[in-house]
C-alpha cells in the first residue's frame, strides 16, 4: 500500500522532472523538492543544478503526512545558503562541545583514528559526569560522529539532563530506514531530541598507524617523526589525514549543517573527537594553524559557547555538577535553569 501511494507522488513529479532509480533531475536552482502524497512526504535535497543522486546520504527524508493530494512544493534549503545576511539570526543559542570519554584503545595507548571502538568503564563514567555538568543547559539538537564512542558519550550524557528528554538517533541512510524510524506521536516528539550522526565529525584518519601502539611506533620511526605526524597541521601519517584535511571536512560540515541551527536559535551539543573538535574550535576562536596544534582537549569535559548575532563567545568549561556561576551564565541560560528548578519543585 505504501509503495503504491509513493508511486502516485512520483508520477505527479514527471511533469516537472525525471524520477527514476538514479534520481530526480530538474533545474530548480538552490532549493529542494517536496513530494507529498496521502502516506508520505519526501524532501529531496538538490544540488546547485537541482540534481539529486540517491546514493548521497543525509539528503532525503520521508515522513508521514495526512495530505490528501499529490503535489510538488519548492522549499528553500538553508544548508545551501552561504550568505550570513540571508540567515535568520536569533538573539542567543548555546553550543556544547564534548570530546568522547576514554575508549578501549585510548586505554591501550593505540592509535585509534576511524576504527570504531567503544568506551571503557572510565569512559562511561566520564560521559555521565559530563552530562551532570551540562544538566542545566538547554539542548535542542545533538550531533555526533559516526563512531560509537562519540555516540555513547552523547547518549550517556543525556541521561543526566534535568529536562529528561530522550535522544533519538535519526536514520536517513535510506528511504526505508527513515520511514521505519518515524515517530507518530506528537507528544513523544516534543519529549525527544534529534541526534544526527555524520562521518564528517569522525576522528582524523590515522592511516597505517591505526591499531599500532604509540610507544612502539615512536621506537620504530623515531619520536620526532611520530610527533610530526601527530602534532603538525599539514603533515599526514602514511595514507592518513593531516589535521588540515580533517578540518576541511569537519568545519565545512559545521558551517553547512550546524551553524544554521544555531543562527535559528537552536541549542546544540556536539559529541565528537579530539581532532574534529579542535578543527571546529579553530573556526570558532579564529585560531591560526600554529595555535590549534597546541590545543589539547580532555576526554569527557564539556565546553560551552554562546552563539549570538553570528559570533561565538566561549564560556569555558564547568568545574563540577554544582556549576552555578562557573559557566558565567547568560540571562537566558539563567532563566532556563530557573524554569528547571520550578519544574522540580
């Protein structure tokens, strides 16, 4: 039944473009096509020339709709709008950055990179402690890498939040995955926080060093060579990424996907990795390539930024769960905490 109704929507699009297994082609400029049928509503992201390829991830969304007609509606696509002047600038939004807790390979002193390993018991405790430290900060959206250690950190941290909203990972890797993971209760949606996982927030790919012991690698190649691979800005390890290469993908994703949310007034948490977060901080704090290579981020320690009128203001890291004043709260955050206190009492 669902497939039949979906085909009705596809048929309605034929007068405007060509839809088949390779995608939808139409010269619509910057925007997206929305196909609406009795059962499904499909948002299809378009490239500059209006070409959608079904192999591209994070571009298609299917969700339930009660619409009784089939139509095509052109809607704007904020992720392709690069002009700050055209973005809606809100008064203020919170941005929380958390490096994942200790992983099993951190514990073993191995180069991890993009190998997908979970947290240690200590890492779990660090994630929970991080959650206590941000329990009074509003969170509307969560972004993580595609790696389990970052996702575990985000989920565990949210178990401590006083608002008690449930983080829900968004599955848009295929049309079917998106359709099957829909939430049909509006009340439940209001008590949920979308979690978007994307590989562009992954740790730097360490190439042929991944899985090697750091001390043994230094003994084999020399401390100076390993230090250059690990701490230079533009020198990659063998068949791996430099920090510069990692920054190119991480910052581009932040500017394209996350920054528009902040400018729209959404409070965002990012749980990611040392190098992807260093890259984003380089952008936020306008650091030079020499300054960023000396930046160290501890596991499980949240950092708070305030996005205001297109600028980012660092508020530092909290000292503990009873952090009143440590964050140098803004008036808006103070009011949010007051509301949480009123809900409890």
